[in-house]
C-alpha cells in the first residue's frame, strides 16, 4: 500500500496521466524521475501499473456504455422527425434537433455518425422496398406470360379436341349403324320365320284338302259300289 501511495503522489506531482496506450516502460520512466521513487520496491511497479490499467479499462467500458445510450436517444430523436428521409443531409436538418439534450451531450463527430447511419438505414429500407416492388412486378409479368402461354396452348389444342370430338361422334355413328344392322338382321330373321310358318300352314292346308279329297273319292267309290250292288240284275241274264 505504501508503494502505491508513493506512486500516486509522484503522478500528481508530475501531473502524469496514464492512458490505456501507456506501456509499462513509459510508466516506469515517467515516475522514476521523482526522488521518492527510490523508496518503491521494483516488484511493486508492475502490480501498480496493471491495477491502474484495469481501472482505466473499466472506466472506459462504462463511458462507452453511457455514450451508446446517449447516441441511441439521439437516434430516437431523429426517428421522430418526419422531415428526415433517405435524401436528407446533416447540414439541412441540424436546426431540427440541435436543441435536444442528446444532441448537446455528443461530440460533433458522434452526432454526424448517428445521423449518417440513420439516413443510410432509410436508404436501404427504401431500396429494399423498391426491389420488392420490382420483384413483384417481375413475378406478375411472369404470371401474365404464363397465362398468355397457357391461353395460346389451350387455343392451339382446341382443334385437336374438336377432332377428338368428331372421332367420338364417328364411333357413336358406327355403333348406331351396327345397331341398325342388327335390328335389320333380327327383322329379316323374323320375316323368314313368318314366311316359313306361312309355308308350313299352306302345306298343311294342302295336305288336309288332298286328304279330304282322297277320302271323298273313297266314299264316292263305296257309294257307287253299294248302288251297283242294290241294282237288279238284267233279266236277259
């Protein structure tokens, strides 16, 4: 502890300020110029240097964190201003936000960085939107071309479909012809059967008539024979 107090006193007396970029050799050379340095143990110098650097790093980290918060507030301030679009420039818009607390808590370089990043984001968003619209237009054009191509294809297919329809009609007509032929054949068969029946009936009638005539002849012969038998014999005999 005594060595640490001595070194801090030396730094104050010499107005020496250590920074994250200060090396151990630079730190040692700076403080050993003071006569009080002779009382410090050489092994303590490195430990004190590392401790100071750790504290510096922690303070720097916290400072960056706080700075980031201020920059985020400034960006939110820019978002709330409708006049700032993807075409805006820092010089033209500075009067719109220069009275804000976040603006005043930043360095000029930091303000411009936040502004430029915000406008660049707006440009990317706009370009993305334009690309999206272009892609939609391209897709719509492709769909229309596909529809036109399909319509043309369907139109070209119509005669083929008509020919197919005609073929179906021809097949249907052929089937009807076959049906008519079968009907005619069936009617002819019936006519033949009727003719055959009529012929058979006529033959039967002829046979009946011939039978009756033959029977009549036989009956006539018998009658004539009986009459001859009943006639008296000739006296001359």
